[in-house]
């Protein structure tokens, strides 16, 4: 947190050093998928040696999830192809507005601006051989998207899951779920709320994400129920039958 000297911000535990939340998926057929383009995308890509992205999924258009979009330009250069990007109608409209210079008809390609292809989601679709199910969730007053891929689901920036979406999450084995802090927040789950939702969904293992500096990693994890833990930057997991990492 900028200008903060709290014990978590000053912690020597590397799991307490957090960039904005995003995930990188290596699917079974080799397709590489990025979920959200955070303002930290360049740092994240360099830190984890990301060299290929085949598609981008957007959960929503808030700044901490989209403002690294211009960094996709480098992946265009390396692949020599446009980048397909998927989101709901509101997110696609916001991207066109927020990054108007990218979508102008006379914008220079080949290194001038990212070469992007925006696709509006209307339901489940295929990326390679993997079905992606966009799952509507609530983020305070906004309806945004989580994503399910077989036994894996990613629900960041979440303050509620409608009953219809809960039904679409039946059978999830590995869940990544928002849990900002212990104190109530108008647009995010607390840890207690996230634990309750994780139990409703019934995943075998749950990783809590979008964690703020109120939560020390080791201390918080020690108090969580079995099968639920905090995620951390650089965490890599294997998921059988879906996204491998």
C-alpha cells in the first residue's frame, strides 16, 4: 500500500508482497490464457518469464484489471498475430472508450499500438478444446464475470454469487475466490464471507485472492479451515482435466 508502514507492508515474507490479481492458464491443449491485464502486467510477465499469450479474458473493466492492456503489444510482436480478448458487453464498451487510441481506424499497427480483437461473451464458448463458462457474480452494485473451466473456477472481485451462478459452479474441485479483509467492504467478500461461500460451492480446495494489506499471509492461513488458504503472487497449481497451471 502506498505510504504505509504497517506490519504487512513491511513484512519480509514474500507472500505478503502483492501485485494486482491476475491468473495465467496453460490449458491441456497448450493454449495460454491470461485473465485480466492489470497495471502490473509488465512486471508480472518479466518476473514469471511469460512469453506467449493466446487469448485474454476480462472479468470487468475496473482500472486494476485492465490498465495493463497496452502491454499486449509486446505479445503481438512475439506472436505476429492479433490478440483475441473476451468480455461482457459493458467491459468491451469500456475498453473501446478507455483505450480509444488502440481502436481508431488509422492507429498504426506493428508496434505502434496493440493489435486486438474484442469479442463480446454471450455464454459458454471454446478456447481450443477447453469450454469456458462465463459465470455472472456481483461486485457491489456491478455484475461482472467469473470463469469456470471444467473443475476450476476463478471468482475475483466478488461480493455475492447469485443462485443461478451457484448452480453453474456445482462440481468445481479447485476454486479461486475473492476475500479482501476481515472488516466489511461494500464490493468484496470478507474472509468470513468467502469461507462461507467456499463451503456452499463445495470445492475440495479454495484459494483466496484480491487480498489487501490487512491480512498477513502466514497468520491468516493458520486460522483458515482445512482446504482453504490464501493465494500469493507466483502460486502455481495443477488442476486435473482443465487448466494445468
